[in-house]
């Protein structure tokens, strides 16, 4: 198998047939073959969809022989679903994109050509402007900046979902054992030669994305805690700053008591300090608890995902 295309599905199985038609058209033209069954495999991972997405995917099997399906027992999250797809992918080139075709399948060819010409191990797609609402663009940019700061990664804000990876890159990704997965961070950690290609980004024509504000916030927390200890180091620095301020304030109060006999300490200052420091302590304990929770998840050593059913896969 030469090309493996990994597509996570969560409640959007109704888009799969149009996606298959477009993907088939693209690769028939690119490979100059009428039958591409032996050249590509399209692996859909049904990530615990709550509608009839699995039924929609199963309908494709007879029409598109290159389609394969993995059905999870519940929702495990997009990054886990992609990790599962990488594990089962057999192609020399592994491609990841979404079923909504906002990153059009036709743009895959640009990335493949760039990878072959530049001998890269992973090629990312870049977009000048995402064809989504202003709020989505704004929150996406803010989250990218926040993630880059707190994970100490340098991931371009313009990076889109579509990417192409070499067999070597995927084999090294599959060798990782951690349970918490933040794919962009892991991709950076793995190293290898990277490339970036500008693509056209389109509007979603049908349905609505499941990536709302709540999902983005949850993903941001998961990504930050699972991949970086920088927030802990940030808290330590903040604690040192508070100690320094406390030392200055204490010195001021002592000197005031010595030189101003009538000085009366105010309740406002006392209550403010107690409230502020109490809030800091709760925040630090809460953050440490999140990391301890991640440690518990790792030492429990549960499977990364649970598969309910595999179709067209051994």
C-alpha cells in the first residue's frame, strides 16, 4: 500500500460519501489509474459518534473498496483517534485530514509533491485565512498563542489539519507509549525534516463543526497538561515573585511601625493579602492535582483506546 488516509469521524458520517468521491477523483487523476484499490486505503475512525455515522460509513464499503473502518467503544478524542489510525496505517505515506473538506483532498497532491522534491518526513499545510466565522478565527488564534506559550512549542498559527507523513515518521510516532496525546507537540518533539505548503481553505458547506468553544478549552487544558511542565515552572516563578513582594511589604510595615508610632494596620490590606494568597495556593494545588491525575493515567497503563469493531481491517 502506497498511501494511507486517516480521517476521524464524530457525528459527521453524513459527509463521508462526498469525501470518498472527491478523494477517489483526486487519486485516480494523480496516479493515472482507473483502479486505485491497491494504491490507497482510507481509514475512517468512528470516535464514539452519537448518531448514525457508523451506519453511513458501512454503506460505503461496497462502493469504495479502499474504505476501512474502525469503530471505538466510546468517544476518546480526535488525537487518540488519529493515533489509532496511524497504528493501523500500512502506507508509505500517511495523510491526515478532516471529512468536512475545508482542507480539500485535491490539496494533498501539493504536499506529496513537496515531500518528494524536498525529501521531508512531515509536510504541514498552511492557510492565509480560514474560511470560518470571525469568532472561530479569533479563538483559534488565541488558543494557538496560549498553547505555544504554555507548551514552549513554536507551531505556526497558520497550520491547518491536513498533513502528510513518511513511513519513518509514523513508525517513530507509533513507538511512543504515553497515554495523553497532543499531536502537534509530539510531532515537534520527534524532530525530522519538516516542510510547509500553502493551500486553499474552503468554507464548510454542510453541517456544523463539533469544535465549539467548550471543546477548544478542554483540548487546550489536555494539551498543556499532557505535554509540558512549563505551567508548573511558571507557578514557581510566580511564587518567588509573591515572596519578594511579601518581603518588601513586611519590611515596609516594620519600618512604618518603628518610625510612625501612631501607625495602625488596616483590615483592608490584611484581608486582601489573605484572599490573594489563598487564591494563589488553591490555584497551585489545583494545577498540581491535574498533573498528578496525568501521572495516575500513565501508571494505570490502560489501553489508549477500545475498539468495538473493525471493518476491512485484519
